């Protein structure tokens, strides 16, 4: 399944220079040319024009419905838990270059560029590269996208006219603070992708001004990028500890019960896999316990950011971000959305045993494709907010079973918010927990169900008037 | 502000018969004709075609982004609390015909048709009528829309291939049960709008088959209709009592503290207004206490349904519906989504004092437009999940102040999930609770803040793995 390939449909509709009118048939895009080659008389051409217009409307409507359905589902979760439902990399395992943890980091060293096309054979594929570029561009576009919102808020303020006199706070000050916070976030995001600058920007041959061409940008990537920022709080801030203690700690505690020693009877490290590991904190915490740890992730948004945090930090609390500035709804105090967070709470390279280097890795790609080829390889698989990212959850469960050693342990914590449930292009089957339990046993596990865990996901640490609460199933399944 | 007018933009793009190709310029739609009248040579025409295509794409993209933003916001709430952010009726106050509560209802009498164009001068307006018709059509389209989902689930099941053998439940049985539940809901919804049948359906002159023309339907209305079904559980089922006790009861208790007697010193009934009253239950509960009660609502989806429940029931528990069949995510038990609910838990006409008839009414329209013209008219205004539906919350607060008698009481319970917060066409200003408190005092109220109330909104009464929790502000403001 080559997910990047789905982008192919957009190829004909994208034009670099938006407002330039072409003046000959040869410059018509192929779809229009094809329409016209069928028409003999001018009347037929006119009729075809109308047909074309209708088709375009229908297609736009269809795409809109599709996008709405997808978005609806994602926004229901207000987060991008696990891998995101979108065309993503599906290539084979790719180890990210790890820096030597014992080296002294110079200030502002160049970030690693693990995903540059020249380092990554999978990005030789045109569609895969396009998707990769879209994600890079979404990072560089953050400032521009966010400033559109400032303009919207400015119009909203202007609209209330004389009612301004009833307000306590200077709204223009709010807008100024908002711009500053956007700049703060943008600088952080720019750093994450700075070594891909040439992938995103094109230089105008006349003015020499650099710009990101319109067709490099996907609207839906804005919300994914904002989710990435919020997930930074969950995974790499002190304030995120509450969520981590609810979601990661019980899983690691449970693992320790099954493998109290991180070195096995054969003298080798006990190794576990963390599919859909997002920004990688749980993998890192696990590696700090001395176990062998591999994260697996599917989303470039997550991969860029986790690579940055795991490999590029000079010291703890090096960056400051404000991820919750994108909504002023449901806030109690005027300044709540502007709260700043220090990232990361710990510098990964300070904590890891240098000997761990070879046994702490990230694998980029689609879970089933990678791990179906690793039978009986792993002592454990830990899935947190992951199993509902499947097109076919049965296939996920079978793959987990296959890649575990006999007696190996699968620990899961999360809801069943199936990511493709409202997609009309991606297949999805939404099984109840009742049914999932049955499948787990049928596939060949001994299942132990723990008490459910109520938690949030990448939620604003401030008190707000609306929170999504997950009532997570939590279980351990031992491979028979 | 004539909100219905926004639909005008769609006029040119809608065509009744989708697949028929017109063969002469005269039958081209005006937009296309205009484009072509500017072109002299065939080459120019071709260039214009491309321009037209681009413009259409841009427009579609713009509309898509707008729709996504709106939807994102609504779905965040998973409900349509209060009035919905959409082009809606904004006409003046319109009292719905009330049946005599003491009469015996015959079985299956014709529903009232309060909103028929011939009874309602505001529906003489073309754009208003179009919007009205779209809502009617969304009711009649429920069956068709929902069956598309059954087909999607069928494809998802087919996709898992041999993995079917791991399942415990017969998936085809789930699909059969789903179809039955859709039919159950559809029959209920058909009844609500049955007297508007001729507004929605067109008869094919040749085949005599009735159909709803494509341009009568708006995609976004599907989710609003589904919210209406869920809101039926909140307002008119036994299972909804938990939410009603959390949201309506504290407001009514608070009102009683201020006006212990429903008859005032002048011998007249004490009267309160309930803006954004949805399906009207809280207005009904209030009227049952003997007070004069008026609901105000903006959404045709809500108005049709509340009219049906308040005026057309023969007995309690007359209908059975299953509103939670539209998602199989986050369910514990296989049959949870199929749970059936009896509607209504009480027959309104059994409970109301016949003398109340003139003092229990619904006013359809936009809150500010109606009530800014009723100075010092009301003893109380009760707003539950309403104040965040404003384009300008200050204007709402001023209007509430204006329409209250001196010493009159405003009681509010709800979050600040501003409905237009992500709209790029509708103005919005998102004030924090901190700021809203200040405005309330500035406008001329004495404010008393009660402890916050945690509640859900029209949520599935079954245990599920995901719920949106609102942490509502609750206060009383007395007009100075």
C-alpha cells in the first residue's frame, strides 16, 4: 500500500502561477484539452464548457465532503494521536542517525537531515517526495497561516464598534501578544526543518525573492502542525507529566512486571517496540530504564519533531513555545492562551546511557509493512493511542502477534477512535471493544484486562471550559 | 442582518438536472455566458475556459476552507448547542399555533404546518425560502444519507478479507440492524416534516417519480440533523434526565429563589425568556411550574422538531429512535450504538395547565433582532449553552439587559465555545470569562457567580471511550 500515491489525483489541478492566463491550447491543462478535443462546433464547445464546470463542481463537492468527514473525525479527537490518517511514508525501516551522546554539542549546530531526499531512497518516489515537501512547507508556513487568524480577530474586534467601550482589556494588546507568541512558535518550528529550506522555497528569477509555491501547501497540514505543537507539551514539558503519568507510566510499570531485568537470560538486552510513538517520549523513558527500545512512526510531522528533540538539544528547556494560542474559546483568564512552556523538560542526551546508542532507535514507516517482516523479534510491543489508527485492526493484532517472541507481551492503552471511520476513500472497520477482545484471543494471546484509565490527550494544562476525556481500555496480552 | 441572504452566492452554480448537457449558448448558465461574451477568437475562449476553471477551483477551495473551519468548530462541540452558526431565519417574532391542550387527539392527525410559506410572510423571501427548503430536504434525505454509510461499512468489512474469520459477531447482521435503525429514525423524521412534503419533492414529468433535486440539499445539514436526533435524547427522553438535572434544574431552582411565586404583585404571571432553547424542554419545564415562558430559537432544524414534540404528541413514549447509530467508534459492547430511546418521556399536553396556553410560546428568529424591541418586558432571561452563539457577545448582554424589567434576573449556564470563532465570513470576538464578567457589570448588572458545573451535551448515555466534558460557568445577574 503506497499511500503517497493518492496525491496523484491532484496533479492536473495544481498550477504554479495562479493568476497567469495561458493563451494557446497547448498551454491548456490536459483535462481541459481532452474535453475540447472531443468538440467539433463552437456550440459543442460551449456545452462542453458547461459540462466541465459541472464536473469540477461535483469533484470539488466530493472532495469537500471527504475532507469534512476526515476533519470531523480528527477534530473530534482534537489531536493527532498515534499516526495520522493521511498519505504518509510507507517505506521500509529507516534508522535515524543518532549522535554520539558523549560528545559536547556546539551551540546552534546544524540539525541532522535524516530525511533529505539524497539520504533517503524512498523520497526518490515523486508522490512520496511531494507529500514530504508539503509537510516541510507546513512548518515554514506556520507564521503566515497564523497571521491570517490575527487578521480575522482584528476584523471581529472592529465589528463590535462602540461596544469596545465595555471591554476591560486592550484588545490591540491581545493581538500584539498573539503576534509575539506566533513568532516564538515559528522560530521553534523553523529550527526543526531548517535543513530542508531548499525543499520548500523557490527563488523568483527576477526579484530574487524566495517564496513557497501555492501547490506545495495542503490546508489540512495546518491543523496537524498545531497538533504537533500541543503534543510537545504532552511529551516534552514538565506540565505534560500529568498526562504521561496516566498514559505511559502504567504501561512501563506493567512491562517491568513481565521483564523485571533489562538484560535477558541470554545476556542480551530485552527489547520492546512502540508503534505510533509520536514525539517519542515513552520510547525514551523506556530506554532510560535500560531496555532496548524502538519507536515506530508514520507521520513526517512527528518524525521531524522527534528527531529534533531526541538528537539536537543542547540543554534542557532550550526552547519556549505557546501552543494554545490558536483558540481563545472556553478560557477563564485573559492570558491563559499565552502561557509559555519550556521544551524539553530533560535533554535526552543527558539521560541516556551512551552504551544504549545502538539499542534506541526510531523506525519510520507503516507499522504492518515493517514488522510483518520481523517474526519473533521482540520481547514486547507497547501501543498507546495506536491500535485505532488501522484500516484493519485485525491485521494490526496479527502483526503484533507475529513480531513478538513466544511468551512476549503486548501492552495496550487507548480508546477506539478509529481514524478512518468517516473516510470514503480509506477502508475502515470499527470493531467494539467486545469484538476486539475476541479477536485478540483468537489470534493467540492470553488476555488480562486492567481497570480503565481516564485521561486527556495533549490538552491545554490550563483550566478550560471544554475537555475531551478518554476512557481508555488498558490490557496485557501474552503471546501463547 | 438578513442571514438567509448569504445563500445568494450559490444561485448561479446550482442546476436542477445534473447530468444533462445543454447544447446552445442560451442555455449556458449566466456566469459561463458572461465569460464567453468577452472572448473574440477561439484561442481567447480557450484561455478563458482555463481562467474559469481556475476561478472555480479557487472558489471551491475557499469555500472548502471556510466550511472546514466552521465544521471543525462545531464538531469540537459534537453538538449544535443553542442556535447553529449558519444562514438561518432572522425574521421577527412568530408565535407558533398552539393546539388546545384539553382536546382529545385523534391518532395520526396531520402535523401543524406553522412554517408553510403561505402562513409565513418571511418565507416569501427567496433566499429565506431556499434555506427553509434545504432544512426540510435534510429531514427527508436522512434515509438516503445514512445508507451511504452502510455501504461504506460494507466496503470496510469486505476489505479485511480472510481476517473475517477472527470475528465473533456476524458483521452482516450489524449492517442489517443498522438499516433497521435508520428506518426507525427516518420514520420519526419524516413525520416531523410531513406537511412540507411538496416543498422538498419534485415529480419527474415523464416517469412521475418523485425526487429531491440535488440543489435543494446542503451537505452540512446532515450533521445538524443528526445533532437534532441526539438532542431529542437530552430534552425528551428519560435517559436525558441526567443532563437536564445538571443544566436545566440549577437554572430553574435559581429562578425560583428570585421569584418564588409564579404570580406577581400585579396579579399577572411572572414571565421568563429562554433564548437558544433548542428542543424546548427547559421552557416546558418552566411553564409547568406555572410561570409564563417563551422560548426563542433560530434554527429550523430545532423549530420543526420542537413544534412536533410540543404540539403533536398523542401520548408519552409514542416514538422510538436510535440516534447514536452514526458512529461505532469508542464503543464497549457490540450493541451499544443500537440502543433505543422512547420519545417523549412525557406528553407535553398531559402536563400543562390549559390556562397556560397563551403564556407558553416559541419565538422563531435571531435573538437581538427580536428582543431589542421589547424593553423592560421580561422578569427573567435564562440562557443555557447560548451566549457563545453571538457574533458579538457584548450585544447579546446589552439586549438581555434591555429586555429585562428593572430588578429582573438573568441566569446563565454554559461554556464559551464561540460558534463563529473559526469563521472567515462571520465576525466573531472571543472574550475570556474574565472579560465577560467585566462586560456584564459594565452593562449594568449585579453579578453573582455560582460554582462551576461539569456536564456533557447531548452525549451517548452508554459508557463510551470518549466524551466531551464542559466545565460551565453558572451565574446570576440582576439588572440594576
